[in-house]
């Protein structure tokens, strides 16, 4: 019987995503990933390299998936609000991404794996905002990079810190009415940030 390489790689990837989101790169072990994926640890190393390389693959893949699912096109402030709302929706259904990013920040390292590639992704989004500002489509008060960071924060922090959201609102993530109110707040705030005074 032939070995299912792609299926095994997917199991390892999913196990790594789960472990890294729960425990961070420093708190995760290759042994735990292998056990969760039901493979031996050598398979993990063969397919993904060491733990640092595997974490890099996971976070890059998750960031790229968000970027592909939620493209940014701007013709006015409503588009900024729409982008923030779609990013909120994506992160609500993929909460591991925000956790991965927080864990990455907690490692205390100045540089991150694939930093140049990911920097290009973020700078492209800031350039889209800059172009919209120069065209007069949105307010140009804020630096484009700062505005992009604020939009990312608005849309992702609900998933990154659900305990704070719960304490402030008195509602859990699973409450669909509350999720709709949170989304509306994100969209409204993002639009306001992009609207000329």
C-alpha cells in the first residue's frame, strides 16, 4: 500500500497549527505534534524541518490564507469598513491566526521567520491605503502604515483576546447576536478612521 504523503503532511500541519496556537512556538514540542498527527517525529522533520521551520510554515500559510480570502480594494471609506468586517469574519472562524501572531510577538525575537516576505505583504496593503489617500478616496490624516495597523487590530483583537471581549460585553464568542454587534462596531470604527472630517 502506498504511503499517503499529502494526507500525512496535512495531518502534521493541522496538529502543528493546533499545538502552536495553544502553546506557542516555545511551549510546543515536535513529540506532541507527532503524537497528535499520529506519525513518528522523523516524519515531521522530513516534511517540515525543525520546529522553527514548521512554525514559520504554519504562520506564513495562515497569514497568506487571510490575505487571499480578504483582499483590499479601496474606492472610499466604505471599502475600509467592508475590509475590516470581512477580516473580522475570517478571524472569527479562524481564531488560531491571531493567537499565532501573539505567540510570535511573545518570543521576544527582533526578527521573525519569513519577515521579508511578510513585510512585503503588509507594505502592499499600506501602499493600497496610500494610493487611496493620494487619490482623495479616504482621509489622509493617518500614516498609511498606522491606519493599516489599526484596521488589523480592530478586526483581529476580538479573536486574540476573547476573555477581554467577554468581560467587557458579558457575552461569549458563540453568541451570534453579540458577534453581529461586534462586527458592526468594527466596520463603523474602520469607516470613521478612513472618513474625511
